C-alpha cells in the first residue's frame, strides 16, 4: 500500500510541476514591456506559493504586438476610415491588465491562464472590428467567466491604457484603485470618489449589456456597464502604481505597509527607473513582513 501511495504522490507532484510549467509560459517576458515615448513601465508579481499563483499581468504594446500598418491598410481598403483612425491612435498608447484571481494557490493560475488567452484573442477581434479595445470585450469576458467558474471563484481586474500625451483611461472590476505619486508635491495624490468608479469582480454577475443575457439566469441580477475612468498625469516624474490586494493588505503585527510606508519608499526611489523602483519596493515589503497573498506591482513613470 505504501508503494502505491508513494507512486500516487509522485504522480500528483509531477502533474503539479507540469501545470506550473505550462502556467509559467504566460508570464510577461521582458520584450513585452511597453515602449511608450515619455514613459517607463515595469512590473513584477510575487507568488505566495510556488512559481505561479492567482495574480497576473498582461502588457499590450499595440505597435509591438500587432502589425498596425497592415490593419490600417486593410481598414482603408474596406472603406472603414474610422477604424483606421483608431488603429493609428494605438501607435501612441499601450494597455496593461492587472488581475487577481480569488485564492492564492498555484492551481488558481488556471483561471489566470484562461483570462490571458481569452483577453488576447478577444483583443484581436476588437482591433479588427473597432480599431481599439472597448469595454465590450470585458462585458463578454465577465459573462463568460460567470458561466464557466464556480460561485467562489472570481477575478478582480483593472485594464488601463496609457497614452503618450499622459492620459490614463481605465476600467475596474472591483480592483484596488491606482495611486499616483506626484513629483511636484512629493506625495501620493488624493483621488475623489468621482474620479474612480468600479463594478463587481469578473464572474460574479452577468453583464446586462451582453446580447445573450436572456439565455442567462442570475439570482443576483445583472451588472451594469463597466464605467470608464480617465486621469491625466500632469507632471514629469509622476509615478502611477497599479497593484493587487496582496500589497494593499500587506502588514506586520497589524501595521499596514500601504499607503504610508509605500509612499515613503516611493519618495525615496522617485528618481530611479521603473524597474529599479519595483525591485526596491519588492525588497522593502519582503523585509517589512511575510506575505500572506500573491503580490503584484506595476510602475508607470512619466519621464522628466
């Protein structure tokens, strides 16, 4: 019996390693980091267990990932100048997804992998049809996850696009609000409630705006459209931080890391590159206390 149990244990461990290897292939590669005029972008994820977890980051530098010129020519040939104009605008913007699957086990990376593939496939159709990413993609993703995941498994998410003229346009599915460190004021800026609106997590309530809503049952009702938020990063040297609740909730003996210590650390690091800021914050928060959840941080810095 021991031999059989040992073989079962070895097989289970092998399956888990295989799963982690597959899931690790969707982690962002260095070449995927957005290259945007006037901005420096970098992010990292610290899985609580193993090499993968429930946190996930996707970069969408449109001019690197897609042949925009070919798409523009195709749109013009089809008599769709409005789509061509939107595709042209994509040359000066980049998108970023920061997502957090409920739970922090390695196997929670399965939902993150599903989101990764569905989002990138949907992005292709969005560009071909509209010339840009619209909230329609996220309404469909929300309903898809509602129909395919259990009631206790959901995803908080923020998707934002940064433009070369320093605008940040984003939507949120119950994700922690971004913070902006102002170089001029040397602190995190307060954001009014009107400047940040959000909706329930992906997968908890189906979207009212999806055309197939009549075929879907929901005890909790239907979710309204994701509201869009737009911020302007005014000053050179300003730093926008996107993160997951693992950072928001990080604490030691009841003392929170966010926002006071993170603000002080950002102030100390403000003159560094985005990569160096993220890595120094990572080292500081691990020194501060033992994580209890996956932690992700993306820094978007407007260059001087």
